[in-house]
C-alpha cells in the first residue's frame, strides 16, 4: 500500500544505471511496520548489481530500490502487530521466509524454498529511501546502548556470525579469513569473540589489512589477484605456525577459495561466504584426500540476536567499520566511493 506522498529513493535500473527518483511513501500492511530509515549500508552485493547488472543468479529485470542493510525508527503500525510500537528503534532482516516449507520448519529459514521477500534485491524494494515498510517479525528492537548506525551494521555482522557457525569455530581455534572487506572484518570480529586465538586475514589491499590488524587480526598477508594459491597457502601456514582449523572465504575470489582449502587442516572446515563467479574451479582432489568439508554460508539464521548480544555486551566493537558517510541525495557519489574501495563500510543517512 502507498499514499499520495512521494519521497526520494535510490533506484537501480541496470548496469551502471543508478537513479535518484521520486517513489510513493508506503503504508504498512497487515503484520508490517512503517520505518523512518536512519542508516543504510552499501554491501558488496549492491556494488555487484551496479557494476554487472546482476549478483550471481540474481538478475535485474525491473527497477528496484537498493539497500538491504538498514535500521530506523518505527513510525506506524500495521494490523495485527503487537511486538513493536511507534518510536521503537529497529534493525531489519532483509530476507523474509515463508515459514511453511520443509526447510523453514526444520530451522533453515535462510534457504527457504518460497522466499516471501528479500528486500533490496530484484523484485523487492530496499531501504535506500526515507520511509519503507517491513514485516514486524523481521525487525529487531535495538537496546538503548546501540546507535542506529550500529543497528545498520548488525546485518553484515550477522553474516559473519553465521559464517563462523558454519565453519565450526571454537575457543582456541586457529582461523583463516580470506578477504578483508566489511564481511571479512565482521567475520574476524566474530571469530575473535568466539574465542579464536589466531586469526590470519588476507587481502589485495594493504590499507584493509592495516584496518584488520587494528581490530584484532593476529596475522595479515598481502596477496595479488593472480598469486599461486599453493604458494599463498604455504605463506599462511608459515605466518600462523600451523594449518587453519577453520577457514572462511569472504572475498568471492576463486583463488582465495583455493587458498582456504589448501591452508586448512585435514578433516576441518572451509566456509564459503563471499559471492563469486557462478561456477568456480577448486582443488577438489586435495579436499577429497584430506576430507576437508566445504560449507557454503548464505546470509544468516537466527544470527541477529547473537549479533545484538555481541555488540551490546562489548564483545564486538562494530563502530569502526563505517569510514564514509553520505546523505541520501548523494547516494550516487556514495556508490562511487564503495566501487573504488575507499575505506571500509560506506553508509547513507536517509533522515537527518
């Protein structure tokens, strides 16, 4: 539903075609709340949509409002909503499952067969606008101690939480993270909070490795895009003084995934979080001989509650991730900043 009021929104039409245009202000439907959007983070998948017109198998066929990492304040309540009230500050989960299929009923809602909505992806408008609506059951009330900007960062942190769960990180683990972008940093922070004693992180940008070191990485390794994976894996093991007991690939690079497999201890796990090419070549025979389990990790599963606890308790300081801030009417410039990998997380404020 919408009313006659209009608002500014960042709408993507296709490759290299992001437009600022007027869109109707939506009214909350049954089970929904209306949100005054405070802060939206630009994700790597958003950049994929802009640079390629697609992200994996998600293809842009019709224009839609970008933005799936966002927080805000509830401004109106739809029919049947009792869990939230006007004035509540919330962080949203972008993926809304059906909660009826076999996967949902066995606790795997993130891989629901009949997704109701994945806001900020083709077919579903996201949060890069002043006002949006979202199912109340997928809005998390923020503790008073968390800022709205931290609330926006809960989504990438939840991705890191789920990735660490898929990798089986335990206290005392030695962990490799490939890719020191925002998701890699969120994964690093979660691994440290989970008790990992050694965390080595790799990237092709020294400034990102410097950032990783400043937030807790015990080892960093600068690599080049086409470095030999076996050589890089050997360097990782030399740096750590051991093989990785869990590896988490956060860059989407085929070479990085190969490094993760080759650097992982036999019998242990590689979790794949990064979005890369639709089809990739990996050292499968090495993984076979060494019984290295490869677990793919998609979004999150009941991870926001854990992310909130990690931040509220002080176990994770997520604030440093935001290095650049823009207002909504400068969203095009914000995406240029993100495309050029300037800083770490680029945030857009929608209501000042």
